[in-house]
C-alpha cells in the first residue's frame, strides 16, 4: 500500500511502487485531467505538480513520491470556481483541442507559485517542455501573463526582443 497526498486529500493505493504516477492518478484515483501523451516525458500532457514543481507524471514512479504533495488541475479549481490560471486560460481562449491544457496549466501554476513576476525568458523556459500540437502557444503565453497579473505580479519584458 502506498499513501499519497493528492489535491489536499490523503489517498491509499494498492499498486506496484514502480507504477507511473500518471496511471495511479487516472486509473486508481479517477483524476483524468493529466493525459497520457508520449509516455517519454517529451510532450508535457501528463504534467502535474509535486511539491509545487512541475513533473512528468508518466515518468515518476508512484513509489518515489513519498511524502511530497501532488497537485493536479482538479486541485486548482473547478468548472464552477476556476483558479486564477484556469480563468486566465479561459479568458485568452488558450485551448483549441484542449489535450495539452491540463499540463500547460500545471506548468504555469508551478512557475507562478515560485516566481510572481517572471521575466519573459523565465516564462518561455518554464512553458517550453509542454507542447501544443494545435499551435495555440501564443494564447497560452498570454494566459500565463494574465494569470501573473491576476496574482499581483506580471511578466517583465527582457531588454532584448525574445525570438
């Protein structure tokens, strides 16, 4: 048996410790926001927060989580009461197909929990591991900038244009 803290609640699962966290979240805990994309940690669709840091849940064995807290998009808000980052993504219409969005939101949340006023370079670097095959990256970046402002920060433009 493995005990986890997910979205503020304690969960006990009977799985092999080598099972990827993503499978436990989706199959055992019925939290379906994080998606299986590539299974190799290259697309970011499975991104969740572990102690406020974005991780690829497809690569992290559940046994390695230990006492750290896991936060999924479901733990950031709901359809009736979305969190800041979720509201910003809605306002900017950042989703097209939506498959990447939970991972993008988790990654943005992780950035803004540690850096209230990121630079444009920090923003782009933080979001780079997650891919959007629909091409809404510019709307996603606008959404993260909006969320930073909603939290009382913002994104500082670099001295030189970002290419």
